[in-house]
């Protein structure tokens, strides 16, 4: 019996009939799947069939907080979304900050399920559990920032949480993101799912208390964690994740000009020191986070003067070096544009980089690009191209369909389209870290370093691995994925997890103080159970070994220049890692979860299989 952390209820909203209902979650489900990502996977598994398309009325949006979301802890700000992804056509799990998860819990709910579609553009106003369907027509076409401010004013509350989408999502751009209080469910195109349901925004306000088993102990944990975080994460506070730009570049792993090579000669113009010395406006923190890794950059002079954006490693890498751009001002302006019009910075940077390569190879011309000279290195071309994606003009209408849409129309461009399962990669080139390749290949949502597992630190610094070796990478990637799956289910940020002893060898104090139950030793097993459930979903949707393969650029081309010139990760090498990984996971040679693996995780008791 839990006596804190969980609320035990979800709110289900039918957007068409406007009927709402509450449902009780069985306590055993929490024991087996923890919350957040675990619950988002369970409900998706049970309610979204393999044949449902992302924009069908039958697709649903599942939003789930974790047991620690909203409690008196460092950064208790995370919650999870699942839906069928427009970008990949498959299961999407996505994690965000913002206050919505906290608000849901303050209203007495662990989760919110949206089903069917509204007839007209609508925003939901959920105030302490009371739901209003309000006309959103005045906000249609409005950028995310203006919608957030407008809706806060409309409901008369500065403290309300606002989830919204931008104009790109309204045009069903398949790489559009969901903005929540200026944070993001970034990847997979979930923004377009909201748009397909004609939901422009959700405003939530809750005022109730979130119960905790031992509030005094939680406070003690928080008091201890804050100085630990300040001491152990100084570079996160000073530089944010931009701190990795120069290191990854010097290691020869920076995606450059659509992953054609892995070292960017202008790296020192877009790195953490450039940000810190010339562009930093200040830090931004998620709720109750002492790290405040959000580095708000501002352009103070030059062509892009006045642009402001919260920059981070992936956005800089993919809007900058991967588009051949060494003008930090242009990167900030492009980042701001993406945030406001509602395009995922990572997929946005990657798809423009693809366009630049196609243009430079003469495969598309100015006629296709609405007159834009879409060349590597041009900040203006990047910015204009992103705008045209949002408005779906010229060739950019095709780019708005994401990697899979491009390939469907032009299979002959396969060598240039860098993706796994339709999702373009994060800002690491797998030829520089073999474990990262396995990460991209086996991530539950496509070429993602978060869900797939961030191996870089282990491959570089642990002393246990050679980044160019194959041995041990299967077990390493599975372990990191399982750790991330349980942390994503807790409701705290992965950056601060260590301060609460949620490591690879977690301790149970925080869970005990929150819920009354310590979840020891089963946390890691829960992570593996969630990952297995996600693979069952993917298998049901037709995903097997063939879909876990890396793009041609990684497997068929050697790195042509830079610090790792000549480096290769061949198909044969990658397949060896994949075999190893499937063995560790208990999946068969085709990447299908074995029935004995399903049994070993006891999934039958918690998910209607
Ligand atoms: S570490 Fe960064 S992303 Fe995580 S909660 Fe803090 S500010 Fe947000």
C-alpha cells in the first residue's frame, strides 16, 4: 500500500464527445511499471493497435507523471508522453520538463489520456479537475511563445502551465514538437498529433497538495542534494550541455554537413566558450532545479541581433556544424525560430542539412527551394528553409514529411538520408563511438541518444571500454537504456538523478520517503521490463532487425577527414554488436522478444497482452 507519490487515478478525455471519466490504476501496476514512461507504454500497448495511423482519430495521447513528479525534491519536473509518431509511424515515448505533470498531480491525477478529435480548434482549460473546452481560433497560427503568454493572460494566472503547439504542427509537419512552459516534447512529431486532434493548447492549474509518505525525509534529501549538485555540476550551470561541443568535435564525432564528415573546422566558433563569452544572457532553470542548465543565448550584434534562444548541445550541433554553419548568431536565430514556429530543432537541423547536401549535389535546384540558395554554411538559407518547412512550400513541403516521407518519394536518395526508423540522429556520429551506433539502432523511438542510451561517458571515461571496440557494447547499451527507462518513469531529471542515488545501483531512500515503499532492489528490473514492453509494441508494429540497422552513411562510408579519418563501422561489425545486444535482452536473432523473456518480466499480470 502506497501512502504518497501516487494519486492512483487518471483522467480520460474524449475530445469529440467531450465526455470525461476518471479511472483507478491498480497498485500492482505501479509496482511493476513505476509510473511515467512505464504507464505511458502500458496504456499505449493496450489501446493503440498496429494499424492505427498517427493522424487517425483512434490514435491517442497519453501523458503520465511519475511518483516523484511535484514532490519536494530537486527538479521533480518530468513527465512522459506516448503516442503514435508522425515522424516514424511507430510508438513514440517522450519526456519533458514544464509544470504540466506537477499540475496534473495537484489535481489528483497521475495521468491524462486524450482520445478522438475535436471538431474545431480548441484549447482545454483544466482547473483543479474541472474541464472546459474553449474556442482556440484566435490562437491558430500563433507562435508558441505568444500562445503561452496569451493564454496565461486569458485565464488570469501567471502560474498556470501551458502546453501548446506552433504553426508548423498546425500544418501537420511531421517533425513538429510540443511546447510546455517553454520546455519540449521534442522528437517524433507529437505536435502534429495534437494538431490532428485540433487541440492547440492545454492549460492546467492545480492547487491541491501532492501527498508524500515522509515529507520531512524528502526535505532532508533535497537539502543534501542541492549542494551536491552545485558542486558536481558546475559546468552544466556555467555552459549547459554546450560544454560538449568542442570535446565531441575534437574527438572527431561531430556531425558535419549532413554527417558527411565528423570534424567541423569552425567548431571553436560555436562552442561553449563562444556561448559563454559572447552570447550568454543568463541561466534558466526547470522547477526547483539548482543546476539551471538552460543557457539562454542572445545575439548582441550583427545580422541576427536580437535573437534569443535556450541553446543546448544537440540544437547547436545539428543547426550549426551539421548545416556547415559557424555563425553562432545564426544558430541562435534558427533555434529561436524552431522554438516559436514549433519545429524540433534536432530533426529541423538534420532535414535542412539533407536539403543542403541534395542542393550541392545538384539533385534539387533553386526552382525546388523557392529561390533559396540552400548551401552549407548559410545561416539565411537555414532560417528561410525552416520557415518554408512550417508553411510547406516547394521542396520543403516534402521535408516537412521527415526522413521517411523523403525516402518514400525519392528512394534513390537513400545514401544521403541519415535516420533510424524514420528519426534522424542526435549530434553524435556513430563511427566515433560504436556503442552510440547500437544506441541509435535499438532505441525504442529511432536514432535517439536519450531513450537509446547515452554511452559517450562510459565509452570514453570509464576505462572499461574502447570506443572503437565491439566487445561489451550490447550489455552496456542495454544497461544504460534500462537505467534511463526507470528514471524517465520517476519524474525527476536525469541530470540530477545521482544526487538522489538513482544510479546504476540505486538506493531506496527517496522512493521510501515519497511512496512508503523503497522499490529495492527492483528498480533496474522495472527499467528492463519497460524496455521489453516497448519492444513488444514495436514488434507488433512490424519492427524487427531490419529496422534496427543504421543508415548507409554510417555503415557504408568511412570517415573522409578529421581526427578519425578512415574510421569505419561496417555492417558486419554492427551486426556483431546487435547479436550481442539481442542475447543480453532475451530477443531472438530477428530482434523479436522471446516468449520466455515476456514471462520472466511478469508482464501478463500488468498489461493485457
Ligand atoms: S538539469 Fe537542466 S534540464 Fe534538468 S531539470 Fe535542471 S534545468 Fe531542467
